[in-house]
């Protein structure tokens, strides 16, 4: 009885995820059926029987009866055994096990008569499954092994995998875990050979069951997880939720991991609710109630068991109802509720009686089926004897046919000799016709060659155009590289000039200070003298003002020189400390001189936590100059009044972020922004942003751009605090 209910549960799990696909296939076949020829119509009817076998078994039986009636006198119809097998499966799904067994036996007879070996194998599998449902392990194993012999001889991996799966189920129900495990592994091997993903998932699941039954929950869990992954690949929902249930069982063996068990039971229960599989829901509720009982949460245990019992009574599912009522009895007993314990005990006794009655009925059916099988075996022996006699008669008929054939050949030779001349003439005519056809074919081939040559010329023209474009791009890149070399040389010259300017400016600045002090003393001295000309005092004061102007001018020259040195200074070879805010200010000072008449407002939103980073400072400064200069140009072109650039910094976990925000015209094509030679400027080459991206990648940072909702664009840079790129 346990085996029977377990198999029915598996069928209910397998049915739900494919019902929608089956309905679509059924509608298509029914629409095509009226327009098909006779042979095609029979094939379509068999396909419909297959699709209806689980979701509407009565229709499978009706179609089978029609098909057997129509093909009864047709010797060309070779699928009688398949039709009988499908009708047997339909009767089994309806619970008519005696009728199912009768159809399977008829399928065996017809497969022998029609020499349909694959259907003979499937008939043995179906008979074995029927005996397995009824608990007759010996007959089930005997029929499965017959099917395995046939499938191995036919090299049918699909049937081999099916046989080993059933053999594993039979051995597992007998407690032979090791033997069952080996059979499941062989089933998985056969299904791997034909890349049957669903079959592989079921095999992994069955291996997990065998390991769990053998007392190896940890190994079983790995197999259930593997089955879960395979089932997810094909969206095999029912098997996924069954895997969650079994994974929960592996955790339930230890009190420390009961929370994990509950999580997996919850996933399984929600899945069975979605698929509308009440038997699955009832079984999961049994598991959840058992966990709550172990944790001594008797109220929750009673709630789960009560819900499960309601579901089991509606199905009905006698075994599950029996288990749930036993849990209710124990929970009420431990809780001390004698009245409800008594009610639950009465329900438990009722379900126990129902279970025993069902078991008696099953045994009676099993005995009846065994008797019928014995009678059918006698019928098979009788039919085999009759077939031997028929074979002898066929041989005699074959000898007679050979004699007639020899006579016919002699007659044909005489006719050939009489008509030899006319045949030769016809042969000559045929040869002429063939030559004409051959000439026509050659003409067609020549036309095809001409067309291919024309297409080849067009392709060559396209390639030439592509080469010209590539040459133009190379020319532009060469111009940019030449420009870069000139800029590099200019930078070196600027550094030399800045250094040379520093020496005289330092000399002037250092000498202005003592002269100022001397003039101050002279002015004090002159003021103390009596009758001094006021013009002399004014001359001294004017000289003092002139020296102040000289000092301011020299200091300005020194500041400009320092800024030039910071910009052209290159750390390309070795990473060094680099102050982000100081270098951003230097860049803004340089560029502000270029755009000082454009009235563009600069907003600095600096995060004071941002200090120095280790990087190639010259390259990072190059990025800042390029991006801020682009922002100035965008505002100058699209926002002549009210232009605004915001420079924002912030400290991240192990990086610093720099954002450059403008209210210009925005970016027209974000997808190609950092590609080589892409530009929106009239005189641009499309290399600036590409070089910026390469520099940031060299630092293993990130650079991104997006348009602002209120207008303009934002460029964001993220740089690591420490330079970590040995290849740079």
C-alpha cells in the first residue's frame, strides 16, 4: 500500500508542470486530424492517446478502441502493441488494475506477433510497475529484468534508464539500499548518454533517496541539491519542491538543524500550493508537524496536523490521514487535553481500519492478477505454437512464390530478346534526352558562376571601402599621436621654462623685502627732519608702493610657475602620493584663466575626509584636465549664461569618488561615448575620453557618465586608495 501511494504521489508531481504544454499539443493535433491521410490520422490518434493518458485517461481508452476497430483488418498497421500499452496505462491511471494487466498481456502477444521488440520491453515495464504498486516484489523484479534484457539488446538508452530507475525503486522498497543505489547510478549514466536533463534530475533525486534510506543524510543532501539544480535548468517545478521536502528531511535528523528543515519544508509547501498538489501539501504538513512535536510546540504541531488531515480526508489519502491522526493523538496526550486526545484516537482507529481494508483488497487483486498472468502465459505458449505452424506454412508459400518468380524471369528474358531492337532505339532516345538535360544543367551552372562572380565583386568593393575607412582612421590616429608627442615636448619645455623663471623671480622677491625695509626706515628718518620738502616724502612713499606692486607681480609669476610644474610633472613610471583636492584646485586655476571671461561659476563640494591616494599623478591630472575642460566647452557652447560646474568628492570604503557635474547640453550618444574616434566636436578626434578610460582602467578604477534630469551631464570617477597594478 505504501508503494502504491508513493507512486501515485510521484505521478501527481510529474503531471502539473506539463499540463499546459500537453493541452497546447492536444489542440494542435485535434485541429490537424480531419485534414490528414489515413496513415497520418492513425499516427496522430496514437499521439493523442499519449497526451491524454494522464490528464484524461478515458479519452485514451476511447481513442484506442476506435483505432483497434478501424485497423483490425489492416495488415500494414504495426502499432497495435503500442495502442494496447497506452490503453493499459490509461486503465492503471483510473485504478482499473485488472483491466490494465489484461491490456499489457495483449500488448505482449501482439509485440511477439508483429515483432515489435521496443513495445514488448515497455509491456514488461508496465507489468512490473503494476506488480510493484501492489507489493509483489518478485513478479515486479522478474518483469523489469525481462525489459532490461530487451532494452540492452536494442541499445535503447531511454528504456535502459527507465528499467534501472524502476529496479532501484523496487530494491529500495525492500530495504536493499546499496543495490538500489547502484541501479539509480546506472539509470543516471543512461540518461546522461541521451542528454535527458529531466531524467538526470530524477536519477539524482532517487540516488539521494537511497542514501537517505541508508542512513547517510549528509551525502543524500548533496544529491538532492544536485537534482534541484538540474530541475531548475528545465523549470521542472514539481521535482524542485520535492527536492526541498527531502532536503528538509536530511536536516530533521538533528535537533541543531531543525530550523533549516523548517525553511525547506516551507518552500516545498508553498510550491505544492502553487501547483495545486494536495497530496504533496499533506505530506509536507506531516513533516512540519513532526518537527514541531520534536520541539515540544504542541499547539503548532496540532495546527499543522489538523490542516494536513483535512486535506488527506478530501483526497482521500488513507496512509497520510493515519499518520496525521497519530501525530494529533501524541500531541494532545503530551498537552494533557484528554477530550481531544480521545477524538483524535477514534479518528486514528477509523483510518487504521480503512488502511487494513485497503491492504486486504490489494492482496486479493494481486492474487487475481497472478492467476490471470499464469493463464495468459499459457495463451502465449499456445500462440507461439500456432505461430510456428504459420511459419511453416509461410515457408511453403515462399517456395511456391520462388517457383513462380523463376517462371516469370524466363518469360521476361524471352520478351527482352524479342524487343531488343526497340529497346536499343528507346535507349538512344533516352541518351539524347539526357545529353540535352546535361547541356541545360551546364548552362545553369555557368549562370550561377557568373552570379557568384558578381557577388564576389560586390564583396571586394565593400572590403575596399572598409580598408579606406580603416586607413582614414589610422591617419587620424597618427595625427593624434603626433599631436601627443608635440604636447609631451611642450610639457617638457614648460617644465624647463618654469624652472628657469624660478631662479630670477626668487632673486627679485628676496631682494625686494630688504629694500622695502630700508625705505620704511628712510621715510621715518625724513619725517623726523625739520623743514623737509613734502614732495620728497611723497616720492619715497610712491617708491614704496611701486615696490609693493613689484612684489605682488613676482609672487604671481611664482604661483603660475608652480602650477605649470604641477600640471606637467609626470609620475608615469612609479606611483606616488597624490593630493586629490590640491590637484583639482590646480587644474581649475589653469582652466579658469582660459575661460575667465565666460562667467562660469565653479562650485567645490569637497569631502574633507578625502586625503591623498597612491597613483600615477601625471596621468590622473590628465584625466581631470580633459573632463573639466570638456565641461567648460559644453557650457560655453550650450549655456552661454548661468553656466555652473560642480566638483564633488567623497570617500568610499576603499576608494575615493570624484564627480564633475555641468549644466551644459548633455551627451547625445552614451552608448558609444568611450569608443575610439567617437566625437561630437567639430574639430575633435574622439581619443580624449578613450585615453581617460584607459588611464582609469590602468588604476583599476571606474569611469561612467550619464545625463542629468535637469540638463547637462555628470562624469563619475572611482579610484582605489592604493595603486595595485604591477603590469602598469
